[in-house]
């Protein structure tokens, strides 16, 4: 894969070059010292992946991400010093389509391979998403039970690239007396999950927090998957984190969670699949549809990255395909 590096610090650029050199099959396509130069470089020579810093002169990484995804879209990973200090900017960039975020490797007294391990893992994950390493195995279809009388209500939402801002807009349109529990699976590392919950809390009326092991979804709160393990709904209606399946590309996986809801939820459920690159969530959404649930995929015009919803539409996993601004009203109607 060809990698573009965007960073105004020569030492950081050299560190990223050395990290990329450790991974067979990766090469540096070009470097840019600010966001505007990155936009221009992408227009001339679009790489497979851009490693985007946030704080730069002329044009910052958030605006550069927006411009690139609008003009010459490609996979973008935010790579900056101390991601935790820039949570809001990270989620702004993700709202424009960045796929993930990582700290710039710091070698210090350690070795480069150890320092770069997390970043290289994220780049490999992006490679799977954009098809550079073939395809991942499909999940095994699950048997699904019929809802019971007096059913409880559950809204499940999956999102990836472009998700934070999209989730904020959708959830902002739900009333505080929304009658269903809400569980979100967003492709984001555990190290960023708590920050995302806090960020969403500032954007929406309903309280948002991370899922606690063993709890049940309840109306009046929004739960966000918060570890690098997968979120599962068990037969007793509780939420658990699990390492399996180990072969899943994303941790947490939307497909894994949606399949567990299709298999175990004894009430009425609605599934929503939002913007994102790749196909995660599409098969899980289809499992929900086959169980008789209303399933909704975001349309192309309002998706920052039309990958996951497109896959859902292609396999007829979505009962309805709607623009983002219509999804909340449709969900409210479904649970009325």
C-alpha cells in the first residue's frame, strides 16, 4: 500500500517513515507539511492511506480531511501527538470520514517495532477494508427467535468512518422520553471510547455512557461499546464483552453485535447502519431483517463514506434507505 504522510514536524515524518519501512508491502508515496499541501498531493497522486496530523499551519488536519474526502476520497488515519488531548478534533475529523486515530510513535529508549505496533495494526486494518489483503470470512448465519408478547424495545446503531458527527445528528433528534434502549457500536479504539461518550454527551439530550459488563439496555440512556472486545447481547438480555470471534477485522464489530441481537433479543428491535468504509454491519443488518425487524441504512447522499450502507443495500439487508435527517423521525414512528 502507498502511504501519504502529512505532518509539519520533520522528526515526526522521519519516525513515520521508519515505522512504515518495518511493514512489508507498505511504501511512502509522498509527504506534506500542512493540510493544504496534502489536499493538493492527493489530487495529483492519490495514495491508499493518508496519515494525517491535526495541528498544522495553513490548514489543519480536520479541514484537510474534509477537503480530501470531498474531492479525492481515500482512507485517512489521524496520527498526531497525544490523541487523548485532542478528542474533539479527532471526532471532528472522523465526522468528515477519517477511519481511525493513533498517537505518533515515540521511540524513546524502546525499539521502533514496539513503538509502531499500534499504528501498523491500524494500517493493516485499513488494508483489509480497502481490499488490499483479500476478504475476511463471513459470519455463520444464526437461528433467530420470534418476539414475545409485551415486547421490550431496542434501537441498535452501527457506524464507522464519518460516524461521530452522524451519530450526534441522529441522536440529537431523539426525544428524552424515547421509549427504547439504545446501543451504539462505533469503530473506535477502547482508548478513545470514553472520550467519544463524553463528546456525544455534549451533543445530545439523552445521557451517553460506555456499556457496563452484564447490564441490560434501558430506555432513557444511550450505551456505547467501550472496549477492544466485541459486544454481545446474551440470551438473558444482558450485554457482555467477548474476545470471539477472533478473526473479525474490527473490534468491536457491528456484525457480531447485530447478529447477537437478532439471535437473542426477545422484544422489538430496530437496526440502523450508518456511514462507514467496508462492509461491517451489513450481514448483521440482514440477520435483523430476516428476524422481522425494521432495518434502515443511511443513503449515499448523506453518508460521509458510502461503504457499509452500500453493502447493506446491495444484499437487501435494509428495509428502508433514508437520508440521515429522516432516520430519527422514522425510528420514533416505529416505536410509537
